C-alpha cells in the first residue's frame, strides 16, 4: 500500500516539473529573424520621417479632446454720445424783419407765418389770453390792442417765439443779446408797452419793458409777483426813474432831452410815433439794457441788474428758457425787427441764422 502511494507521488511530481518547463520555454524572448534586406540609408530615414503618419494613429490624434473655445461677445458697444459744442459769440440765433410774407391778417395766420405759438391761460398756463389783433403789413408786425373811439379789453398777451429746446444751448453759453425796433402808435395810458420776454415758462419770466411815457422796468415776474432787478443808485442806470434829479435822469431825458416828470397821461406824447431800438444783453439771465432812437447813432445804457436788488436771488429760481413776444395792455404798436445773437457784441453784419439747436 505504501509502495503504491510512493509511485503516485513520483508521477505527480514529474508532471508538475514538465509543466513548469513548458511555461518557461513559452515566455522566453524569441530569437530575432534573419533578413537579407540591407540597412536603411540616411536618405530613406528622412523620407520615412516625412511620410504621412499611420491612419490609425492620425485617427487617435484627431479624436483627442481639444480646449473649449473662448466665447467672445458679439454685442456692439453703445457709443458714448458726444455733446454738440455751444455756440460761439456772434452766432445769429434768430432774425425776423417781417418782410418776406406779404400782408397777413388774422392772429392764427400771422402766428403760423412767423412760426410763433399763441399762448392761452387754459392750454399753456399763460398769465392772460391775448386780446390784441396782429397783422403783418408793409414789412412790419402791427399790434392793435387799443381803440381810442371805444372800449376794449386790452389785456396782456403772449406768443412764444422760441421754445426751451431751441434756446437751451444759447442759455448754457451764458450770454446773449435781444434787440428789437418798435414804434408806439397810441395807448390808453402812459404805462403801456410791447416787448420781448425771456427765460419764460408758466412760473415766470425776465422782462425789460419800455413804456410809452418814457420810462421802463428791468424786472422778474415770478409766481404772480413782480420783482425789481435794478436800484436807484448814483450809477444813473435806473430805468424806472420818472423824474430828473441830482442822482440821475429819465430815459425820456437821455433819449430825447425831455425834462418833465412822467406821472400821468400827459407823458404819452413823449414816445408816441418815435421809433426806438431796445437792446437787452443777458448774462446768465441778468440784464444790461441799452436804447436809442432812430435819430441817434449810438446806444445809451439805461439799466443794469444789481446784486443787491430784490430780484437777484429770486431770479435764480427761473427754470424757463423760452422767448416770447408780449403785448403789455392797451397799446397799438409797430414792430419792425427782432434779432437774437450770442454774446454781448454788435449784431453780426450777416443776419443769416447759423445757430444749430
């Protein structure tokens, strides 16, 4: 029994040794094959290096992941707006001599021809409704708001010549001049006038008004109240003066040598039928005023704004920019020309409007 077990053990050991030998033989390095092909030359090595790569390798390379592309914005940037330059001094802003329309009657037709707007209390918040009759005749604007043979309402009235948007850059430029020619034909009393008011809106406006009796006022109208821009000082630039004294003289005296006091309707003839030119230079809203008659060569200053006046600080509250033509009560007048230009110098010789709002 033990003999048989010994024989089996020997046989198993032999089989295991044979299997181990076969495994070792199969994993040993194969002997290089012999070839009769000669070694490659340098030229062939270079040619082989420049040949197209193996398609399979190319496929692997081309299928390799690549970086995600960086997203770039396609939105066009909004350009920063550039503000138009302000007008230079001596730029003609407005010029009207009423000579290019022929004869035009009826208020609506006159306003349409001139590009003006009739202002009303209800629609525009004007201080009062226009009662005057307007007509363009023989190259002049004829204003009729007084009937000497009968009764008439003869209230103040306003027509907007230039609106806020048009005047914006003019005011921001700081200084501009308004000039107009007017002849007073008749009036109910010595206080009546027509004029051009500035910095206008519903709350108020700036106004120099020259009255037919021969005096005037440099004033602010604000929220229903009048305030004076000028003071009675030794500078003799107080337009409201109604009598001559050691401090100064009236406008009637400065322009026509009239010495009498201006206190009642006896003063109406002082400037009835007398053509005058009124020049108002506004610097940041404040006025210096000059006048002359048609017989005079040079202007004479008749008013200036003073920093200690009652209107000086209140005037800073004005937000309006518009320019309006005003009829100041019961008066008949002829307006020959209205001009506006930037700066405080003389009117440009060329009256062509070059201002761009």
